[in-house]
């Protein structure tokens, strides 16, 4: 694709990157075949190829409108198109560049601004978020249905996390909403790792990965959170931590991008590359271990939903399924497993109608094999799918931990 960036666009910090990505696209349209929003809406501008054209027009100096912003907002950032693209177009980075330019040029309506600022104020603060979740559970019957569906159906008693006692040690991102919505997920991960001779080192100063801010019109704030986490993890890295483990694939995808996003930062570039290299989804750590020594014997009939951030961003499609089958779980077949469930971070709140349609389609596919339980690898997907009130949805590591031999 030929481009002629405007003089203003050429002054952007990532102008060369945007130009290079645009020139990679051969506008073949294969991406539209796997784009969830294009499949739902049938509008060229709600598919990757159309959005690439929109961003190209913006960077070439054409008028930016609320319509442009709307089409970019509707993108889930699922990156399914990147898996499909024969030319290797780095779509998600182009989208981030384009969104930043559009959001700077087009003021959002008051309602959208309040929603986005509210999410940025609430979501990255786990203690505050957990208190609100607990309060919501108390007054659940008084809440409107839309809010009730965002609360977990059951909050289990949190189990005890094992003490640090092994020579092999890893760091773990605790997350923002996961401690409030699924408090046993990280505990279960720590208990399974402990059984395999790996301890989780505490890093209490680490916080939100930064993705919430970064994808809600506040990219600078998101990168500041990345720098904060790098500082929090660095002592553990210097002490020999083998990995920085994430149990939420959405956070993992963003942390693995730290090295790219901070490559122009003279203070943090080298450290960011190191952190991204050490970042591992939980399944990457476990699949290399002797899982047979866990002594698990389980015949649960399970459907696995592979999050977009695991299969398309981290290229780990099939990895969890292989681990679960090694452990004896009976996995059902899930049609159209490559498609997004509609969670996509805060998308289910900013684009609720599209998110509900995608969720219902995904639940139909997941339930087609009559599973006893649905498991996934990302808290956003877990909460969004479980909010349908149908087959229970949990994190896969909780199922593994519950089956550990005593």
C-alpha cells in the first residue's frame, strides 16, 4: 500500500513505524474473513482492511470525524487478523498509533469520557475494585441486571498461598480485577508451582500492567505503569527470578510488548526488553515441567475457551489444551475457537451490544459439546462468559489445583 504521510503525521514519535506497517498491507481482505465485528456488522469499515484505510487517511491529513473514531472503537484488538494475514501486517500497533491521533483530534461525548475515566480510576486499583465487588455482592439483589452480570456468581473462600521455600523462584503479576473477581486463581497457580518445586516471590509494589490506561485514551499513563512494574520487579530479576508469570493472558500480552513500547525510552529500554523476555504465561512454565508428578487423575468433561490474547497475541493456541489432556481432562471440541468472546478488556462495557452478541455466539459454541465446566486463561473472558449465567466458567489452573492429590 502506497502512503504519503502529512507533514504533521511525520512529526509523530512512531511515524516511521506507522508508515512501514501501512506499506506492508496488500489490501487482500483475508483479514475480514476472521474479524468478529466484520462478521457481525458486514461493514468494510468495521473490518481490519477498512480500519487500515481509515488510519491511512488520517495520517495523510484527511478529515478526522466521530465516525472514524467509532469504527476504530469497535475493533476488539483481538488480533485474529494478524494470525490470518499473509503479509504479516502489525495491525495492533498501527491501531494504537491511529487511535491516539484520532482521540487527540475528536473530543468524545461526555458520557463516553465519564465511562472511560471512571474505568481508568477504578480498574487499575485492586483494593478499591475488590471492595466494590464485595459491596456489590451484599447489595446484589438491588442492582440492575447489567451490573449483576458483572459480579461473580460465587466468591469462594480464598485458600492459603504457600510460603517461599524453593531454590527455583518466579515473580507473578497479581493483576487488577482478578483478585476481586477470582481470588483463588493466583493462589491456585502458586500452589501448583509449589508442588513442582517452584516458589512465587512476592513483588507487592507491582501493580496494573498498564493495558487499561493504554487502551482507554491514556497511552502515556499506561507506559508509566509499565515503568513502575519494571522498577518493582527488578530486584527479583537481579535475585535470579526465572520468569514473570501471568495468569491473565491479556496482561501477559501487554507485558510482552513492554520492550517494543519502551524501545525509545533511554532509561527503561534495556530493562523493558529484559522484562518482556522473562514474561511467561503460566502455561509456558507448566508445560515444561514433569506434570505427571502432580498425581492428577481427573475425567471432568471440559470446554476450553482460548483467549485472543493467548492464541493471537502470544501465539500459544493449543498450549493449555495439551497440558489439560496430559493431566487427564476430557476436552470437548469447540467450533470457531479462533473467534473472540467479546470481552476484550473493557470492550464489554464500552461496546455492550456487540460484546453480548459475541458472548452468546461463543457460549453456544462452547456448550455444543455439553461440558460440565468451561475454563479459560484470562479473567476478562472468564467474567464476561460467566456473566451469561449458563455453564460455570473458571480459570483452568483452579481446576488443576482442585484435582491435586493430597
